[in-house]
């Protein structure tokens, strides 16, 4: 297979967006996913398609007074960013960048992709009842026309267009098991080729391994989702900072769990560093 500039691990909405943006910038991308092609778009396909926007025309039409400053105050009311030794540095950098994006180019960027908003803004992530508590103090939940499928479709189409022009190679049923590292830098991935599967979207696919693979690239981007369907892993991961409840519910399919969050790093040509 032709050399790639970037490997994207996970073909959900985040993976599709990343692949599209990279290919638009002229990069050659290898997109890997453990699920069959029928599941392209991942869990976002089942979502309500809600999008976080700040001071949008939809908000103003409803008489909602919003601003980047108020949104940042709401964010800080929840995140706090109070850990010592700069442990919150990159989390804060990301949060500031995202609030800037949501108050700036995000809506127009989505509009140019063909994404349209329902004119009524919701308050799904409402927190307290003032601007100093947790959550959003004003409605910011913008619903996509077509909900999840309507949001996934333009990004899926863009990636498929790039597949046709040779900028993107997409390999379903390719599960990444290890990140390859050399001199402290991630240089590629290796993993398992899973048996072909004809199950429908949302159905559990087999984990039968029929082959292995190894691919290198200048950069590796992991966009493989969350761990919301694995309650044991949630408890193990979160017990240092909170007391997990005995009973939990999940919004994800039971078989969809991001094991990439716990991937070992393997030196090129060596054994795993766990």
C-alpha cells in the first residue's frame, strides 16, 4: 500500500472529520476501523445531532443572549482547571480553542458542508440555574436537520470522494492493537485483521482474527471513541477522582468500547512497553 502521511484510527464522526480535513489539506490518509463498512460514522449516526454553538443566529432569533465570555464562564464553572503542576494545561488549551471555534467559524464551516440547524435551540446540557454553576446557563444545543444521520452524511461523502481521488485509503475490519514507537515518537500501528462481517449498523460484529497488519506514518491520530459501555473500565479509570455509582446506564452499544485508550506502546521491532 502507498505510504501515508497520517493514520486515523476509528471511522466514527471524529475520524471522518479528521480524515476529511487532512485530505483537504493535501495529506494522504489511512483510515482504519474494526467495524464493517456498514457502521461508518459510528455512534454519531444514532445521535440526536446536537451541536454546541455560541451566540448563533438561532439563539438570537429565540431571544437568547449569549457570548463567548459567558460560555467560557460556564465551562470554567464545570471544569475548574484547578490541578497543580500544570496538569490541566493542555485540557485548558483545548477548551479555550473549542470555545473560540464554537463562537467563531464553526457554524459557517458546518453550513458550507451542507449541515443545517433546526431553528429551535435546546437545553439538553442545562446545569444549575445561574451562570456560576455547572453546565450551560443558556440554551446552546443546536439540533441538526436529519439528526445524527444528517450530520454524518456530508463528512462520509467527503471521505468517499477523497477515496476516489486517491487521497484516502479506508480499511474496515482492521483493529489497531498496538502503537509503534521509536525514540519516543509514535511511528505507526499494528493490529489484527478481523473476519469479514455482514451485520447491520449497530449489530455486534465478530472478533475472529484472520490476519495481522503493520502500517507506518508521519503521524497517528486516535479517534476511536469512549468507554461508556464498559462499566468496569469506567470504575477503574475514574476511581482516583470520584466514587463511581454501583448502578450505571450507557448510551452506547455494549460492544462499542474504545480499547485504544489503553493501547500499549511497542518499540519498532521490539516487544510491548505496557
